[in-house]
C-alpha cells in the first residue's frame, strides 16, 4: 500500500488527529448520564429540568472526558433531561455519548458542569455499562459525587 493510501485508510478509521495516542484506538462507546435527584414530579419519560439549586446541569451543558492525568481527550454535550422515578422520588437524567474513545487507558475521568471529576474503569465501559454520575440538589458543587452500586462515579484525586 502506498504512503498516501495508508494515510487515507488511517484517516477513514478515525486514527488520524488523535493526540497522545500510542496505539490504534479500539473504538469503545462511552455513554452514560447525569442523574439529578429532586426533580419535580410528573410522567416518567417526559422532558424535565434539574432543580434550580443545580444550575450547572442543563441540556447542552459540557461533558469532558480526560485521561488519568486530567488531560481532556474528548468532549460532548448533555442531552435534554428525561424524567425518571427511583422509588423515593423523581430524577432528571441528562444523557451523553462519545464514540471511538480509545480503550488503551485503565480509566477515564468525566467532568460535567462545575462538578468534580468522576472516575470510571475502562473495563466496565468496554462492557457497555453506562457511566452514571449522581447529583443531589443538596450537594455543594465543590464536593464529590457519592459512590453507589453498579457503575456509579467514584471520587477522583483532587
């Protein structure tokens, strides 16, 4: 294959333009949502907004994905909120998705709004588990999200 053909082939698979990558990306899908507790009651599955006490989580809000050293490697936006019930009240969930994230790292940091970074293991993300970032209206923005069962965010180093 000629040099030009090689460059064109690599460009078509998403390899070109990826800074600081040492191996060809394996294209994992990183998806998840920010789950804001304390949403107003309503029909599940309908549009919602986070409570006024959580102004940094909104449709179109920034989601950044960083490596373990905090270097941002990808970004996207939050989708519109969708109402869900959790048995104790209502949550407003804001989804996000990034395709073709390299699986060469052990973990990723996800930064949403003014919240601290949440760490997720690549192994779990590769298996299709969503990255869920819980937010409570009573939680100050400077504190870490609470860890919970399944693939919830864990606190990251400051």
